[in-house]
């Protein structure tokens, strides 16, 4: 038969264990509260696209939820390195300043167009990685809707908006390359000097004007996509 002291000792252990569970539960609740407040005030309530880096003290206050925010920051860091920065280089390489560039810089245009395929693939990979990590997160019911909104604002929407630029760029590069090929094919009939173009054959001139008008119209689509992207980033 167990003695009273033995029973009391067992009861004390149970109470201690229960108190430990309560303390742990309170700590998690505090961490969840801190993380939720960070997402709401520093990400969702701010206009435009904001992905602030928490301080070490803030990370500590999030507990394990800091890993949940890392899903967002890792995506944005990956986007900057594998998409945004290379995109700047590609656009500089494919920039056109005159009609003469359409003929003399066809290799640059081809390289820029090929580079877009790599960017599209990198964007898809970064998005798929973030989506997979998001799907694996286990979150309480009060945190999940706030996190989901923050994820949509900082991952899903930027990725989708960025993707809208690619079709417009593809079309512009295709048209620019076609014009370059046309100029090369008809170089005996077309004289280009700076911004001045002289065409000896009326039929060739009409076709060239048509192609240039199409290129100008397609450039407007890129400008529209860029404005949409700027509005998303700035929140305007």
C-alpha cells in the first residue's frame, strides 16, 4: 500500500508538471501575440509592399514563429538575387535608343530574350518553394488568417504581378528582333543614320512603318505592367 507521503509526492510531481505546461502555454501565447502584432502593424497596415527585417529581440519574442516569417523573407531575398537584379541587367542589355540599335544590337536582344526564360524559371522556383513551406506551417486559428494575408501581400501578389511583365517583354523582343532582321534583309534599300531613316522603296517603307507602330504599341503594354508593379510596391 502506498503511504500518504508517497501519494503526496506523486501529487506534487503532477502539479509541478501541470504548472510547467501552463507556463509553456503562456509563453507560446505571448510569442504568437507578438508575431501577430508584428504582421498586422508592420506588414499589413503599411501601404504598399513592405517586408521589414525583425530585430534579434523581435525574433526572440516570436519564438518558433520566427521560422514562419523566414518563409516570407527568404522568398523576397531569393527574388532579389535570382529575379529582380538579373532583370535590371537584362533590361539594360535589351534597351533600345534608336532604330539603328534594332539592326546593330540583334545579338544583345537575343541574349536579353533568352535571359527572360531563366528569370521566369527562377520566379516559378522561388514561388513554388515559398508555397510549399507555407503549406507545411502549423498555426493556431487566430494567427493563420493574419499570416495568410501577410503571405499573400508579400509573396503571392508580387510574384503574380511580376509574371505579368514577361509576356509583354517577350512580345517586344520578338518584334524588335523581327525589325532587326527586316532591316538586315533590306539593307540595300534602307539607310539609317542616327535617328534618321531613309527608305528608297515605298513598299519597304510602308512595311517598316507598320512594324515600328506595332513595336510602339507593345511598349505601352510594358509601361502598363510597370505602373501596376509600382502601384503594388508603393501602395498607390
